[in-house]
DNA sequence: TGACAAATAGTCAGCGCTGAGTATACTGAT
DNA sequence: ATCAGTATACTCAGCGCTGACTATTTGTCA
């Protein structure tokens, strides 16, 4: 996926250094990816080696050189190819927290409720931020890009909502079990 | 997360070989993880090196040896530690398809609609399977595990539903745009 | 105008993971 | 009795990724 981003950004915004590409990704896609700088450089080198992009050294004054990358013809073709391939949508999420619940017999219920409550708070804040950013983005975005921007934002918003709903539901379930347990204890005494 | 699974499974089901651990993960968690065999062995070796588990060679007849692993005291402590840590829930999904939509100005709308329609089909089938497997699991599962099993299944089901809803919504949006575009073409002619 | 933080630009060792491969044992069809 | 196919059990080279590091340049506030 990263080569696709790099090729696409270089085609859309013209030749760039590795660092600039990282900045572009941060600006353009901050809510949707977390690509690290060394990862960008790693792919730039690989892509240069395979001829998808060409590197030229830029010397301003006599300061250290910066390497500027631009897409070759082969790279432009590859972009189209990768983009078509990316239409094969896959969705097989895994959640670390499933492991926690799988072994929940070794855990205290209060801790679990607590942890879910924190999670609920985080998800609510994340959703607020996303909604605000969504509105902001639509303001300065040219009409032709709005539809796809909407689709991307909606994708994330819907999954965050699902995560929130799950956390709230599970939290309530655990609380009910707890109070039921207490009732039993009470009756037992 | 994998060391946590391995420690937990070894504690719950007793000493096992690498291959058996893989089988256990497949049986117990088939809908929720896709851990590969070499990955299991990788972690077993690391965990043995750090004293979390101990390996003993088993020779049946004079056939090749199997290595059986069991949890040490240190490992049992580590299990508790990792399990507590795992209560810090993180959710920052990234979707490859976002990249596709980000560059959707280079794509044909029909292809995108098509791709989403396929995705909708896959998600529907996945949900059906998950629901069936959910019911089956609850049947043979002892009462004490049902709550956590429900929570895990619900987690996945809710996210698959979100994914499905998003795909349907986006598909409709794109279709509307297309027919609107056609209208315009028609008027332009 | 000197000093300290932040931004820019890039490198590298090493970790986690897995596709592809090896080798033996079992099982069922012919 | 044999052969194919599957299950069991494990190994290893090499890829993708990134934390931690280096080094320079540019604010920025006193």
C-alpha cells in the first residue's frame, strides 16, 4: 500500500524528498495512516532500485544534498496497476482485546469494566475529533474530491461508532453480571 | 499478543508442541486470529530463551523428537502481567481501501461500484458464517465462558456490520453520482 | 547574539513475521 | 500392497518495518 501512496503523491504533487512525502502523508491523511519516516525511505530506495522512480541530488549552495524523487514512466504504469489491484477489498480485522477476553477468567471484572470505560471515553473523543476534522476538510476541499473524502471519513467514523457501541454494550453486560453476582453473594450469606 | 496467547493456551490446556499450539489457536480462535506456524515457533524459541517456558524433547520409539513446551513459574507471572497490560485497549484502524478512494480520480466509477458490490457480498457471507459459528459455539460452551465468548463474537459482528453498512452506503453514493453525471452528459449533448 | 527548541533530512541495526521448503507418519482408495 | 493425499512437526532465508540515532538548518525569545 505504501508504494501506492508514494507514487500517487509524487504524481499529484510533483517531485519531492522523502521528508516531504512523509509531511504530505501527515497533512493529507493524518487520520487514516501512521506511516513512519524510515518506512518511506525504505520504499523509496526499493522503488528506485526497481525503476519506478528516479532520484536526483539537489545541492543548494554547498549544503548537504537532498535527494528528490520523481515518478518514471514505468512508475506511472505501476501506479495504475497497483490502484486497480487495490480495488480488491479485504477486511479481516483482529483485535488484541479479544485475547484479553478469551482469558478473562484470569482477570478481575472491575478491572475489565474500568478498562472498557476508559476505552469508551477515548472512542468518544476520537469521534468528536474526526467529525470536526471531517467538517473542516470539506470546507477547503474542491468539489471533485468531496465525494471520496466523505467516503473515507465515513468509513472511519462508522467503525469508531461500532467500536464505541461494542464497548458500551460489553461494559453494561459485565456490570449486570457483577451486580447479579453480588445479589447471589448476598442471598448466599 | 502472541506470547500472551501461547502462555494462556499452555496454562489452560497443559504442555504442547508448537504444532499443537497452532491447532489450538485454529480451533479456539479461528474467526479472530490468523497466526502462522513459523510465527508460533519463533515466539516459542524466544520465550524459552527468556525462561518463560521450558522445552523437553519427547522421543516416541526411535522416531524424530518432538519438542514439548510448558510454562515456567516466571512464565505464569508474565502471563498475568501481559494480560493486565492487554487491558489498555487500542483502536486505530487503517484501511487499504482508503488509499484507493484517495486516488479515485484516476479510477473508473464503474470499477469502484463493482468492487464495492463484491465486497458487500463477501461481508454478508462472512456475517452469516460468523452468526452460525456464534450459535454453535454457545451450544457446547460451558456457562462460565459464554459471556466472554459473546463479547468477542459481538465485537467482530458489529465491525463487520459497520463495514457492510459503509460499503452499501458508499456504493449507493457512487451510483447516484454516476446517474447524475449521466443526466448532465445527456443535458450537455 | 547567543542559546535552546523545533523542523528538516536521512541512516542503520535488528526485530517480528512468514512463504517456501524439508521430512516423516498416517489414512483411505484402488 | 501400493500409492496419493493429508496431517504432523519443524526450519530458514529474507522481507518489511521502525526505534533510536546523527546532523544540519531554521525560527524565536530573551
